[in-house]
């Protein structure tokens, strides 16, 4: 009976995965109509970083991105297996027509027919909502694809080997929709926000391309010069 149930679950998810691939292959979109799921976390952290990556196609490596790449080399391998009644799908392609999002989930655990997305991060556990937004967006994609409610997911930090469960609240879901709309608008208008030049810039891999000090100071100097020579 147990083996029969395992076979049934495995068959369901093989079919779902194949249907997913077929849909994404046959569906035709204009490139500008879809944004990568990762853009939501980038925008939430820093809109300028998001614009440089997704509009200017700028991506520089640093220690943190190299660590992240090493971690994702494993989870990005397309594979699936069944263990103790839970189906584990790695690098699962996901999308949302409503939000016009597309991407891959690092890991989706299927507890019966209910998916549970798990986002992998290379660093240590840190406070913040940016990662929560990305895994919530994955859940919203899975809900649309599979027609089931996804109430929870998790984030796994590789360096500290910690896993935190994330409950997808209504506020979080609304934030996903708000950020997705903002990213679409920014990309459509090809708008590059000005640099913030704050503590976020210190470890950013795009610091050399963004030049937050130079651009920020130039803007400040122009403002001061304009104020200096303005007639009251």
C-alpha cells in the first residue's frame, strides 16, 4: 500500500513537471512581458541594483556572489526524489501569468499534493524581508500553476545551516504584487534609479559599476551649485 502511494505521488509530480516544461515551451511571450522572480528580491533590497541587473544587464562577481553560485550549483541541478512520503523537486520551473513572473524554485517539497517552496541562500541567517518576498512569490506562482493553497515555505542559509519557516501573510502577498508591478513599470520605462549610497552599498557586488559615491556626490554638488547661484 505504501509503495503504491509512493508510486502514485511520484507519477503525479513527474506529470506536473512535464506539463510545466511543455507549457513554458509552447507559451509565447514578449521578453518585456515577463520578469525574473529574482528581480523582486533585487528591487526590494535596492531598486537601482535591480535596474542595473535587469535593464543594463550588469552583473559583477564578488566573494558573496561566488559563494552563492557555489551553493546553487547543487540546487540548480534538475532532479527529483521521494523520501519518507515527501517529494523533493530541485530547480523546478515556475511562472505566474497574473503577475507576469518566471523563474526556477531552488527546491519544492511536495507534502502530498501541497507544495512547500524552499529558497537557498549562501550566507548566514539574517533579519530582513527581502528573501521572504522571493519565496512568497514562488508560492504564488505554484498556487496559480497547481490550483492549491500554499500557506508556508522556508529559507535555508547554507553557511549557518539554518532553516526558517515563512508564513505567507496577506500583507506579504500584497507586497509581492506591489513590487512586481513596480519592477514591470521600471523595466518598461527603462528607468535607472539614482544610487542610495548607504550601508547597503558596502558589500554589493555592483559597487564598482554603480559608483554610488561618485554619482551621489555629483548630484549633491550640482544641487549645491544650483542653490549657490540661484537668485532669491
